[in-house]
C-alpha cells in the first residue's frame, strides 16, 4: 500500500490561484490541504478496518444475541447485558484486579524504566550492547515469554520455586495461591515491558540539551534536584505518552494471563480481557461478552480523556 | 552525546552508572539465559527437580522437533513477511499523518487524536468475529494481507501519537525556512522532517514490529492454514492436550528470536545514533 | 472542503460499504437436515478435516493411516487435514468464530466430547440422528451416548474416548509388602504407610486445580458414592444430595489426613503427572496417557516400576467409575460437501477405523465391540482390559450452559477440598451456582 505515491505531488506553489505560497492566508490553506492529503490514507484505513467491527460489537452489546444457522441473530434490543454485568460479582472482581494490575505494573515500570534510561544515557561504549540486550525480552513472542515464566514458576521443577524453597525452606506453589499468582504475573509483565519504557524515556532524555545540566551543576544542584528541576519538566511530554499507552496496554492485558494463569487460580487473576474472552468464547455468550468489551473501552477511554485534560499541554507537546 | 564524566581511581569502575548497568544487564539476561539453556536440555532434564544450571547433556532434539515435526521455517517466513510489511506501512503512514497533525495545521486535530485514542482502546477479542466476517467476504482469509491490514489499522493510532509527539518538538522555524525556500511539502518532509524524526521512527518501528510479531488471536483465526501460519500460532500448536513441551517451545522461540538479535547487533550503531540524534537540538 | 465534512463523508461511505458487504453475505448452503444427501457419488471431492494429532502406540500420528484406509473405501474423496490446536478452549474460539460467521470450511471438525450441548444450542454442528440408521448409536457405551446426545438428538460421531485410571508405584508396594488397594479406604491406609516410610512425599495426587479437570474428579467421586450432580436431562442440580456430601467429605479428608498434599489443589494434568514421575507421589489419578508416560524412561524416573488399575470405589461397592474424556467428529452445518463429510465422520466412528485405533493407536476406541475384540486383546494394553469393565459416568455436558455449570462445580469443590468452606455451605453454594448457570443467568 503505497498511497503516498498516489497522492503526490502536493499542490504546487505557482500553478494554482490559491495557495500560491505568498501571503499568510495562502500558506495556511496550503498547509491544510497538505495536511489533509498526508493524513487521509492513515485515517481512512483506521476508519475502514476498525470502525465497523467496533460499532458491530457495541450494537451486539445492547442486544440479546443468539447464533443461528444464518449467523448472529439479534433477538431483541435490551440493556439487560449491562444490567447483568453490574450485578455480577465476577465483573467487579475482574475490574478491581485489572485496575490494581494496571496501577502496579505501570508505576513499577516507569520507575525502573526511568532509572534504566538514566543509566543508559550515561553509558559510553557499552550503550549499543545494552540497547541490544534490552530489546531481546521485548522481541520475544508474548506467548513464549509467558511459557518461559510458567516454566520458571512451575511447582515441581521451576527454578523460582527452588530458589524460594532454598531461602525459606517451604515449597511454594507460586501459581496456586491468588496473591503469589498475581505477583508472579506482574513480575513477568514488568520484566518484559520495562526495557521498552526505558527506551522511550531514553529517546526523550537525550533531547535535553547539555547546557541545562551544566547550568544546574554550576548552581550546585544535587542529582536529585537536577532530576526534578531540569530533567522531568523537559521529559514530561515523553513521559506522558509513555504513561498513557502503558496504561492502555496494561488495562487490556490478555496474552500473559491467558498462558500463565488462565485467569486463575479460580478467578483471582482474571483481567477484564480474560473475562471477556471467557464469556464470549468459552460460554459462547455474545451479548454480555460484547458488553464487557464496551464497558472496558468506556472505562479506559474516560480515564484517558481525564488524563489528557489534566496534562493537556504536555500531551500536545507544546513547549 | 553521552554525558560521561571523567572519573578517577576506583570510581572509574565502581560507580552508580556502571553498577546500575550491570544490574540491569543481569536482571534482563537471567531469564533469557534460562530460555536458551533449557532449549538444549533433553525433556527428562527439563523436568528434573532440582533444576540443573547447565545441561548435563547438550541435546539438539528440541530443535529437530521444532523444525522437522513442526514447520517452524514456514511459520518464520510468514511472520517476517507480515511483521515487516506492517512495520513499513505503519511507519510511512504514521510519519505523514503525525506530521499533518502537528502545529494546528488541521482544524480538529485534537478531536482526531482523541478519536484515535478511543479506537485503539477497544479490546481486540471483541472485534475478532466482525473482522473475520469482513475478511471472509473480501476473500482475505489465509493470506498475508489478511493479517497485515488489521495489524496496520490496530498499530496506527499509537504510531501516529508517537510520531506526532516527536515531530511537534521540531521547531516550526525550520519548516517555515524550507517553505520559504520554495520546497514542496514532500521535499520538506523528506529532507528536513524525516532526518529529525529518527527517534520517533525507531520507537514506532520497534513497537509495531514486536506487536505484529507476537499477535496471536487474530493470526490463529484468520490464517489457520499451515502455509500461512505465523510463529505464535505455530508454537502454540506444539502443545498436546495434556502436556506443554517446554523444550520444543523454547527451541522454536530461540530460533525465531536469533535473527532479530543478529540484526539488532549488526545495526547497533545506527540504532544508537538514530535514537540519540534528537540530541543535536540546540 | 475542510476536514470535518470531508471526513464525515468518507467515513459514512466506508461504513455503508462495509455494512453492505457484511450484510449480503453469501453463506454456505444450509441444507435442510431432511434432505441431507447421504450418497457420496463418484466425482472427486475434498473434505477439510480440522483435527489435532491422534496418538499412535509409539507417540506418532495415526491420522495418515486412517486417511489412507478411508481412501480404499471412498477413492474419490480426498481428506485435507487442517491442523488444530490441541487445547480445547483455543479450538472452540476459532471454530465458533468461523462457523458462526457462516464459513464453509472446515467440513468436519474434531471436537471435545464436552461440546454437544453448546454446539447444538448455537447451531455450530449438524444434528446427526436422522442421517444414520437408528441402531448405529448402540455401538457405543451408554455413558457415551448420554454425553453425545442433546434433547434426544446426536451431534457428534465419537472417535476415541479417554478414561481415568489409578496409577501406582508397584515397586514401593512390593518393597513394603503391601497389597494393591481395592478401595479408596485402602488407598488412604496404604498411602499413610508409604509416607511414613519416607519413600514418597505424597500419597494420592489428582488434578484439583480450579478448572475443568477438577469437575472430572468430582463427578467421579460422586459417582463412587452412588450419585450424580444433576438429573438425567441436566435441567436440575442435585449437588446437595447425601451422595455428593459423602464424596466431598472424602475429598476434604484426603487433605486433612495428609494423604493428598495441598499442592494437588493446584495441579492440572501435567503437574500431577510430574509429581508422580519424579517419584514424589505413590498414587495418581490421571488419563490413560499417564501410564505410558510414567513407564517410559525418557520421560519418567520411575519407569518400569509403575502399575495401573481402575479407579477404585468405596468399601463395599463393586462398580468402578470413570468420567469420559475424548474427542469426536462434528459436521459443519454450512459445509458444501455434506455427503462426503458425513461419510468421513461416520467412517471414523465405525468398525474399520475403530479397529485400526485398537491395533495401532495409543488411545481407547469409542466402540464397545472394538474394545473387547480379539485385536484389543492382542494389543495387550492394560487400559483396554480395564476400560472394558468400567462404568462410564458422563459430566453434565448436555446443556448449552455447561462451562458455567462446570465452573460452579470446580470452584466450590476446590474450596471445600482445601478446607476453605465447610462441606454443607460449599455444596449449598455449588447448588445455587449450578441452578443459576442452568437458568442461563450466570456470568
């Protein structure tokens, strides 16, 4: 799909009456047309491929749906699916766990990622190697990374089990208890995702001009003060984006709990996405499954909107 | 440029940065070590308790299983084709779209950014069936475009956000200078904007590639035929009803990851310079 | 035009386009079951068979052999294998998505024995009773017929079933001069003795995790106690019966008396087998593959020291019970090759294929006569002779809400066995959750 080639050349400066490149109104119009042409292919594709499925799903969530030989049949429109969710203990539990999971993993990853980025920034020769190393967990297929951790946490021959047993003397069943399973899940996620957060933050870090650091040093600021007064303010746009998208991913986490715990033990580590999967494809309960997906999207969406409003300027990257 | 201080004496080696670097390297590498080492163990040794740090008997059985009894090579080709195509298309589209959405060139760009965010938020499991429906109509099942199209659409919102964020940091004076020089927008894009957007391109590229490389549910449903299967699905098929063959799975994933690692090592220097090129800003 | 209006127009056009596309979806010809063709004819035809590996005696794949033999009976029908995941949930996801969207492929799919209820309700499989002679189904054990039928109709041609067995350390029994236990009470006694000697850490292990496998174990223990968890037609739950109480009390006592480790409540099949093959456990309840794995030197450190018997009953009972695992063939209602699909699915369940399974396969054939045939005797697999005497107890799978019913069973059984709930309260909760599930209200 090389749509850019098809839409170039951009409006030429001299050949058209408008947008001749002379005068402020002309430039604005040219810029707008250019922007339109530049952005249309991407936006169109997103529209075509994602809007219909999303709308379809939302419609189904407001219906009692059955599957017939002719496919999905909407028996009647109802808000009963949402009612069922709001009365379902399992849904509240999944929501609570997903929130907890998001807050914990994102916070830890940001802190560790920030530290890692700071270290990486100051590395000299070894930086290239470190970057390469950090990219490896990220490049592992998520399912495989989850299997690796499942092997590590196994109750009979997992190395983590043996390590803990060596320290405490008690053989833990890591994936068998709700609390340890949740922690195990988070550790696996943090291991895989922190490198990427570190890299995003590193890219933002290196944009801070040398002079600002030198000025801070001349002022006699400590490292701590330098960090908060010089680094963070300039890093805020990057930081905000990192937080935003990490939150989005963490809220929708599926692959990892799917392989590692299947939402277990019981429903202790059942995230919203896992519950949605269970209801849609295990129970083949289409209406409520779509309702779970829609409510998840609404919750995250509203959260992001509020977040953006609070950090409006930073998110836009206006300096 | 890295801010390196000149340290004297023992601080040259033992200091916060170096120690931190070692810790990071260890924490990252240990599970990876376990992955690689286990792939060379026999099935009996993988299940040994207590676990052995080094294989008592180095064995290639798992690799044979992965490649011979399962068609890992085919899966790798499919994954590469899909991931590379997705990444290239996303990079191209996001670069232009991200640029278009900076600096208030378009009315309603904030609204567009918000809608993009909303769309990327919708859980993938719920759109699985509608997407399958559409692709069935269009005859895209069991093909490469059948996966590339949804992957591009799913990754674009994040990509556009990232590119826009980086491009917004480019001073408008440079853009205007190029305009005044009479360069067409395309020219501006390629000679001025593109070189300065490398950190963003790198971030988006890595993210999109790994997301497409790892995607499971859609690949499972749409490309169910062996000849079009991708690695995550292929590796999931190693398992039998009651057992998970860790050895074969690890061998398969080591084989799938090694080419990426090799590429990264080869292009190490350009990755670093691309990532840090934003530092030239004054 | 500024962005807003143009964007809107483009969006609307795209939307209308895709809706139209999806709307006028040409679906596979839904052949009315009344005129489902049964004659295969002579033209070459291809049947897409969605299946996972069927094990042979030595761990290979039996499918090429089956396909080859079928080709002799129907030379113009070609079977195209589409590889399926072995995991039942992943399979169900893909099949539901494809068939609900009207896909004509696969024509025949390999499905879990627990699916008929769901697949019947959601029209994902073809009702089969009228497509074969009435006495066709008499070839299979009664328990299997109950499991495969929904509202009096059948939706699955069985291929092979799986039974659970008690696998034990023969060498340790010999070493300490102990008899092979003949009842659960004796299993408890013998386990305690063996643990005391220090030769094993655990007595009896089973799959007690909060998942489907636990339901299998619970159903079996309840059957041992003489009861069932639902009525015959799976419309009412009977979880508070005295038999269920006895069974769950026994399961809880296994842990409190130290016979079964708490870890067993986190085991799925692989973990429980690992506990046995690494020598930690003396007795294991698991499916038929576990005996072969435990006796194979490449995968077990107790190979050659393993014995197998049926799951025992309680003291004073003669019947031995196992629940039914296994896989069968379902036919896609949208298939474009109905006659050929029927021929293939039926052939796999019929005598020729079943005998091949007996002779060369590593799984238990569904057909009763095959299980007791001379070929089976010649194969000398202990699983076959034990299976012939078993009483099969189906899980309550004949309902569309089975996964939720099962969830009500396994969540509460795990809690009772772990001692987190008292037997009475736990069973009350199980009853309530099963009732909610059967009413279609569970989420």
